[in-house]
C-alpha cells in the first residue's frame, strides 16, 4: 500500500496540511479542480471512507514510506 503526506490541500472547508493518508488514486483533475483520492479510515478526524482532498497538483503531496506512515498523525 502506498502512503502520501498531503502538504497543502483541503477537504470540504477543512485545511489539510502535513497529514498522511493511504493513497487510493493519484492526482486527477475533475470538474471542480484537482484532487487526490485517499482513504480517511486510519486518520482521526476524517470519515471512515475514501475521500477526495482538493489540491493544485502533484507538488502538493509526497510519497512516504511505511515507517513514516505508521508514526505520522
């Protein structure tokens, strides 16, 4: 499983900064702008489902290794 750290994004009206999520789908541009699809289940404060974090581009997130993902959040 791949993990990413969102450096700069939004979910709804909530700012998402330096939060690590399991990656579901990489960056995509939709009708409302760019987003990355992640799994919010293991992250406290986010829904237990897949969600879209809005961001400007792939530069707004970075891949992290499993060890960093376990110690994050």
